[in-house]
């Protein structure tokens, strides 16, 4: 797959959104909803550049940002640590300047207002004003567990205001096909709703409503 083809597929996933992508792959790839975007307007899709970090230390994250390719999402297993921020606005600025698609931290960030103003997608568990150390190691390019989801290098990470979903790299084409089909069907449903139909009609819920005594 060429870089141009991959970029086109990622743009489609980003437009379609996490909820539809999640449904398209059988409700798999769910990342803990406590990992949220700093800016609810964020929309992100990219290939995972994984970091097995050390809680309270961001040396490996600095390295990852310097090595990740344009279009990558740096995904950090920060062990859910909330007593020190993994990144701040300078690291986010550097990541954006290098063409990265976003950063996901299973832990804390800081400089939220500046990052939001920057317009760079950052997802984390919350905020902490305390800075980390830069003294410990870590690993990059290895499977990590972030928000209860195992993420492998090269997997596709999609994020928006609903949260994060991960698509295994080998399943990208199949998931994209089903997601596009679902998106097209939902557009048809919206058209029918606009013309006066109800979700009870379209989803054939009348029998179930009678069964539970709601008619």
C-alpha cells in the first residue's frame, strides 16, 4: 500500500468517526472512555507508533516524537500515571511540526489551553501541572496496553469526541469497507427521518415496544 493510498483511507476513517468504525469491526478495539481529547473538536486517524513508557518519566516519549513518521500517532502506555504530565505544549508543538497525526497518553498531560489553541489532537486521562523526569528508559515499537486495549505498532488509531478505537493493521481494508457501507446506510436513514419517518418504523421496533408494554 502506498503512502498516498493509506492517507486516503485514514482520512475516510477520520471523517466517518469512531462510533461507526467501532461498530464496523464488531465493537472491538474499544479504548477506555476515560482517555479523552483535550479538545472535543479533535478528529484523528493515524498509524500507531507505540511507547512503553515509565510512569512519571517522559524520556522515551521525547525519543518517540523524534523518530515517528508523518501521519503516525504516538501511543504511550504511561501506566495510567496522573501525578506527573507525560507531555506539554512544547512536545505537542514539536509533534505537529513533524507532521504527526496526534498523541495518545494513558496518563496525564499539561498545558491544555495551549495545546487546544495549537489544534493538535492529544488524548489523555486528565491534567497535572507537575512535570516528569527525563532519566529512565522505556521501549518503542512494541505492543502496549492503553486504556485496556492492546495496540501493536502500525495499528490504526482513530479518535474524536466519542473516544478512541483501534483497528488492527491487517483488518484496515475490511473495516473500512464495512464502515463505509454503514455510513451510507445511516445517510439514507437520516434522509427518511427528515421526510417524516421515525426510528420506531425504520428499526422495526413496534413488536418489541408492545412486548414491553409501551404501546
